[in-house]
C-alpha cells in the first residue's frame, strides 16, 4: 500500500488524538528513516528523545532478538535473570540506591508521585491524605488523569475533569516561588530540568542548584522528570548534572528502551523507594526480562559510544550553526546538548508549516507549543549530517520568508 492509502486507513480506524505529518515510515537506520515509497529522511525528532541511540541500533536489536528466543515475560510473581543485573546497572549509571521498573514515562511519573506521598506520611509525618506536591507551570509529565490535573495546558486538561487534589502549581524557573509555596504538608517538588514539550525552555543557570538547596532545607523531596532529557540527550547523562542538584528521585523512560521497547522507571534514594511494601504498587510488564535485556544493552551502548559527550559537543555545534540562519521569523535558538528549540515570532504563522516544508526536503522535525520547532536528532548524528540539516533549515526559512 502507498502512503495515501495507509493514512486514509489510519484516519478511519484510529482515534484522532495525534496530528502527524503526512509521511508513512517503514524502515530506519541510525539517523535516517525511509517511507513506503522509498524516500529517505533525516529524523530530527528521535521519537521525542526515545531514539538517542538511533534507529535499530544493531547491538540493542541483537539483545532483544536473543532475549525473544529465551524468555519474554514472567510478571513480578517470579524473579528473572535479567531484572537484577538491569537494576544494578541502572542505579550505578545514575549514582542512585534503588530503582523501580515500569513501562511508560507516565507510569513512572505516577510511581514517583505515590513514592513521594508515602514518604511524606511514613517519614516526614504529614497527616494521612494531606500531602501536597508542587509542580511547575508549562510542565509536561504525561497524560493520565492525575498528571493532567497539574498541567497548565488547557488542551491537555480541560475536557477531562474532575481532577485529583493535592497539587500546587508555581512558575517555572522561579526558586522564590517554590520557597514561598512550601508548607509543612509539602511532600515533593516535581520538575523537569529542561521543559521539552513546553518549548525547550532552559532555566537560568543556578536554578537547579537553588531548588535543590531549598528542598533539602525544608525537608521536601526533589523529583526530577528526566524522561525526555535523560540518557545523554542534553549533553550529560542526566540534565541535573549540569549543577549540584542531585535529586531524591529521577523519573526515566524513553531512551532507556533504546528505541526498541518501552522501558521506564524511577531511580532514587533507598530512604524513599525502600518504603514500598509488597502489593502497594506494581505492573505485570514492568521489569520483564525482554525490557531488562533491552535496557541493559541501551545503557551499555550509551557508555561504549560516549553518547552524552557526543551530544554535548555536537549540540553546541548545531546551535551555533542554527544561529547563523538569519531570518526575521526566528526569535531565539536555545537548548542543551541535542535538545534544541527554534522559537519563531508570531508573525511567522506557526511552526507547523515550516515542519511540513522541511519534510518535503527530507528532514523530519515537529512543532511544539505552536511557535517552536524542536530539533532532537539521534545522538549518533555526525557533524556533516548536522551541516546538511542546518542548510536545509536555512533554505526553508528563506523560501517561506
């Protein structure tokens, strides 16, 4: 079937909860994907940072194939030979004590929220069912009912109430607002070190260290959502490592599955995750042997290929090159590592039409928050490939000016 036929079938039988570009992909390798007609594209979205290792990384695919022939699922009713080593390697990679495996980023965020509330009641002494969790405006942590409760994006939130109590929203990048909002019942501050879906919003230097100090001083947990920013995407293994801001809990996902399989979890302090008792939380698929084998391979490749270092070097290079593109439509180029946002002025008429024009030239990027084009290619991209991407972007900006 050709692209047009497949898109018609998808639109007929699939709920319209996404608005993808009109391209139908059937193969990928490294930074490139091909559509069903055989046209090649450079992927500069990486499935929202789930493909840090590139498409179909051979070592990760091979690990999945080997595990598929051996054992795929046990549930947590039994041990499996992959889970323990995976948790050990994940904790060592992050410098943390314990991990609790799940499947998707939203599940991992929910896990962190439950862990923070349990800690508040059992350790901090907050009265039962009165714990408060502070979050930042413009956040994106997922789409469950509880998570959209504290979203400030009307599209994500308004059609789906009633909502879950126990959350307070403060401005992002405002440490004083955090300090002023904390009460004796505050369990945690949940925050993204860089707001990816919110438009690649990078906080001021020192903000992460300051909120770490404020939360520590007030006996409040600091929970970092690194689902999009983690595993080398921002030029460090984790984005919080740019400052002295080690959190109590880190939420991870996306790239932990190597672009092959959904793997997520919460990594953190034994003082918090060690409070869970059998039956209080779980997942049939969380920590399954296939996921664990894939996660181990993904971590191994991150270290062997020094992908965080590549992201730091090539991300700085790509931002420098993007800033050479002169256009009255460009307001700002910002980011860390290979998580880069190009914000357009309102007069540009939205980022979508620029992404569609880039697609026609063989480059796949996606708009976020209407006026921002997000560039987040796989971390295996080369300098020469970046040069081609930037020149293609320059052509589009000139043509649509």
